[in-house]
């Protein structure tokens, strides 16, 4: 199998996972479905970490988003990393991999994609992330309910 075939297969797997085999398209034409799927991944197997901000001080660390994938879903994690940015980190026993996203532009893109799709208490952390991005990097993202 050539690498070109492998990449097409990864696109096919991700498209099937998100929008079903009956209507296979890549997200270039339908990023709303990617945003919905990504919000579900973050709510189910991910976390949003925003540093605690003390008044009149600079933040010591940066916000990040992590999504955990079991070994058999590595191809999906790899494709999401390629499309969204971030890096993949394996645990010591190689039983799971974590997609770690912490670049501000990548966080902004994910915030715009997933805005309006959160349905669990992680919505509170998402709002904190938006506030952090707006206050420290002047991104001007409006939070949707």
C-alpha cells in the first residue's frame, strides 16, 4: 500500500466516523459536522484546561485542549492532528495516545468550530477558554449557547 493510498484511507475512515458511509465527503465542505463531532470528542474523552488568572498578573501557563484515544483509534487521532494542529503523545505502555493542542491559532480554530455544540458541564470550561483567548490575545470570539 502506498502512502497516497494510506492517506485516502484515513480520510475515508474519518469521514465515515463523522458523517457516515452513506454520505462521504471531507470536512472542507461541511465543517459544521466536524465541529459537532469534535465537541463530542472533547466532552467525552477530552478536557479543556485554562490557567487560573490572578488579578493584575500575567498568566504563568497557557490553555490547552487534550483528547485521549485508545490505540485502535490512532489513525483517527493522527488525521485530526494533521487537520487541526497539535501533537500526539503516547503513554509509556503505548495503550493510548493523547492529542494535545496548545497553539493559540489552533485553539482559536477549534473554539470557532465547536462553538455552540457543547451540551455538558464542559461548556463552562469552554467559556473560560473563549474569555482567555479574547482577553489575552484579542481574538474577539463570541460565545454561542
